[in-house]
């Protein structure tokens, strides 16, 4: 399944039905009078969060969503049938905004949560409404109104409690593969991960916590370099970030500072989130420089460094213990 986290769609609510001109024609009722009914209300367009959807891929193939029109009125003051509302399913975590103004209309995070994005047009009035003492046989009616029509931007932001961030090949995918049942692509070249990977890690109480491996963060990501700009939005909902630094890098401290700079440039409160600093691939550390690197990282970050090796399974208990503590579990 292809992962798509942005889409543009057009929504069109139904048009209201027209009112009609009609007069009663009954035996023994010579002056029956006007009896034209009103038109029905146009159908609305409603977005609904669905936990079974994981991507906005479907919106690449179908971009226009139109609700049913209302039916015209009938004789004997019968109101026309209202148009059926159109319910469009979207993944949980979808943010909806108006494409022309950028105003956020809603944020669907819970399965079953709905957002009415286009109101149906009002039905027109039949001639029965225009009866008066001066006009006993009105032939006036009104047409139904058009429904609302909007261009919308959909953005999917993953619902994960813990986000794993780091430069390419820091070991993020390996870590999420070891901790959960997720099976991301892992290799020894940059940008192995092209989409965010989700994995459920079992808590001490038996419940699951969703971890997300966020790909593509490099220097300049916040300005659109590489893949990171496309996926930084997925960090916004996380409660906790695991900042992974590659212990086999030529300069782990500089790697840390590069990512901090990108988080600051992107904004949206990312620097204010709780974070755990992890130095991965401890087996590749120069033992003569090990303590110097750790001390330097702790000095620039003002955080304790947790030393791990995801591929060898070392230090993971300490890491998870810190995660559960930060999350209050």
C-alpha cells in the first residue's frame, strides 16, 4: 500500500429542490387555493474519521465529492425529499483546511468523529407561501439554492505517542523493528526509509504504545531539502521524541546539532516536546573517545545520554524504562 499523507479535494453539497406552483382541484371545493409544496434540502458533505484507513491514497483517484440534490416540491403542500448526505471516510489524524485561505476547519483524531464541510442548499418555496388577501391565486415560487462548494486540503498527521528522529542511517528503523512487530526496510545506505513506519510497543501493563520512525531528516529539511520536510508534520502529535545519534558517525555532536537546528526552523512547538537522547551503535564507538563524546553530547543537550545498540539489543531496557517514565506509565 502506497503511503500518501496529503491530498486536495473538492466538495459540493447538493442543490435545494425548487418550489412549485400548484392549485387544489377537488370536487365540491371550487376555491381550493394554492397548494404548491416546498423543495427539499440539498444533501451535505461530511468527513468521518475511520480507524481502518491509514493513508489518503484513495483521494489520488477520486477528488470531487458531490452530495445529492433535493427534490422539487409536490402538490397538496408536499415538501420534496431532501438529498442524501454524502459521508466521506478519512484516516484518523486527518487535518482539514480551506485551500484558498489556509484556515483549519477541523482535525479528526478519533474514529467516528465527523466534520460537516459543505452545507446543502435550502429548498425553494412553493406558491402556497405567497397566498395573501390581495393575491388569492399566486403563481409565484422560488428556486432552490445551490449547495456550498469548497476546495479542501487534507493532511494526515500520524497518531503516535513516541517519534524516533535522527539523521539517515542513525538506526531508527532497526530500533522500531527490534521493539515492535514492524518490519521496515533496513540497509546501509541513506534514505532507506521513504515513508514513516509505525510499530506498537508493549507497555509494562500490557497495553500498546505507538512508535513512529520519521524518515528523511537532513540539514535543510525544514526548508524542503531531502525528504524530511514532507514528514516533519508527523512529529507534531507525538508526546515524546527519541533523538537518535549515530555512534559510528565522524562527528556525533555535530549530527545532534544539525537535527536540533531543523526542529527549531520547522517550529510548531517541536523543541518544546519531551525528548530522550540516545547514542546508538555503541559497538562502533572509539573506546578512547567514548566518554568524551558522551560528555560533549550531554553538555550541548543538557540531557542524559542513553547508550544503546539496536542491532545487538543492548541498552534497550534502559531506553524503554525512560520512555515509560516520561509518558507517566
